[in-house]
């Protein structure tokens, strides 16, 4: 007897579980592919709201340090240099003895001039006595009028000879004093340019040393006449306010990039433009009690020239510089869309740029999260707060 074969049917429980799993899987795949399904959240960006503030308009200009006064010590008489009295590189005061020139020949000239004065004075006595006698005799016709006139003339000439001799004596006295070379100004003196035994002052005023006054000290720098003209126009138009006279400050940046601790003041601006460079020379004065600043040193000066009471500023990290030289910022519109905005930012103040065109107060500029901000995309703006209370920052402030 042949048996009938029937395939085994799955139980109802197992079949139900299989169908439910397949349905859930199909539902999940269908949800990922559905265009109107769940969307990714908008990226979060840090923004700052643009506001007008009062800032000083500063200009950074190159220049060099110059001594307030420079004096070239020279030999004013001819002679042999006997000794150098001062110490090279030291500070000297006006009137300090620096060099000694052999005074012997000058002393002899002075003594000779004294003798000439004595001889001239003796001649005055003789000629004057003869003139007085002739005055009496001419009255009684004992001498001729011609002889009397000659006696009067001789007396007058003798007095003139005395004056000449005294002038020569004064010159000899000055030359004798010039044998002792003194400092004409107070300051720091450099190395001696001659040595003992050298003949100085022969046919020329030999330079012996140089003294420079270093405290205070000058900083001479230049500014383009175009910049000066633009600044004056902005002042006249009311875009900028002038700094009170004597209040313009200058900050000095040294060659190593450090800031000189002492502030300076602007003394004057030249009234002549250099025709070869188109630049105007300005001068500032800085205190230099420790002698840090030396003449000839290159430096850069930050000059406060005006005040912009309605300046629009943005953080430097918010400004993007393009390869074509243009600058842009990312602005969040009222509907939280990202907009790329070209701006004009040419002047930096601290860690900010002064924007002269392209932004207005109240607009929101992206400072943090620029890499997430795509033009036209929707973002979630949050107020930007610099991380100053982090543990690392706290440790740095201790």
C-alpha cells in the first residue's frame, strides 16, 4: 500500500512573526526613501549683532628713532691733543671737560697780546699828554695849528690802538680757553674719534666726538599725503571727530614686535610734501629714561588721528579674505538663512575690523561655525560667547 507524501506547513505562530518582521523592515526602508520624511536639524552657528561704537582711528606708520639734539664736539684751536678726559659711552653734562689740547703755544700768544695792550696804553698816555700841552700852546701861538692837530690825531690813534690790542687779547684768551674742550650739551657721548698726540684743528675744526641727547627722544615717521587729504575730508564731512590738540597719542612698536611701554605725543606735522615720495613727515616725542630707544633704530608708530563715534566693527575671525583681495562676511537673515555679504574693511582696531560699507547696525554676523554655513542654507543662530571661563583659560589667568 503506497503512502501519500504531504509537505510540512509552518505553524501559525512562526508564520505570524515572520510576516511582522518583513512588514517592519519594508516600512523602515520606505521611510528613509520618502522625500517628505524626517530631516536633519539645522546647524548651530555663533553670531554677533552688529552695533555702532566709538573707536579711535589709528594709523600704523614706519619711521626711525632720532636724538633730540646731536652735537659734534670739534677742536676750535690748532694744537696737539694731550689727553682724553671722559669715559667713552658714558653720560656727560654740559660743561664737562672732555679733551685737553696743549695750551702752551696759546698761553704764549695770550701773554704777547697782554704786552701789546700795555704798550698801547703807554703810548696813549704819551700822545694824550702832548695833545694837552699843544692845546695850551696853540692858544698863545707858541705852536702852529698844524702841530696841534697832529698831536690830537696821534692821541686818538693811540686810543684806537689800545682797543685793537684789547680785542687781540680777548681773542687770545678765548683760544686759550678752547684748549680745554668741554661738552656743549648734556647727553651720551660716543667713542673718541682722535687719540692723544694727534694734531687737531689745523686748517679745519677736527671732529673729536659726538654727543646725543636721548631723553626724551624723537620718532620721525612719514604718512602719505593722500591719506592725510582723505582724513581731512572725513573730518570736514563730520564722518570723524578731531582729537583735541595735544591729545593725539602715539604707540611705538619696536623691531622685535614688542610695544614700547611709554606712550608718546605728536609734536608736529610738516607742511611740505616730499615731491620724490609724496610723503609728509611727522614727529613724535617719547620719554626714554632707561635708554632703550637708540638713534637710528627702525620702529613703527600707531598714531591716533581721529575718533569715529559711529563705527561699525566686526571680529576679525568673521571676515573672510578672498583670493581677489575682496572681503566678505556671512550674515544671518531674519528668516535664519545664510547670506554672503561683500564688505569694505580696510582698518583694524585690536581684534576687530572697521567696516565702512556693506553692514548696518542690527544685522547678525556669523563668527563661529563658518564651515557649517552654506549660502542660502537655514541655520540656528545663537549668541557668540568667547570661551574665557574654560579651565585652560582659568589656569592661564592665575
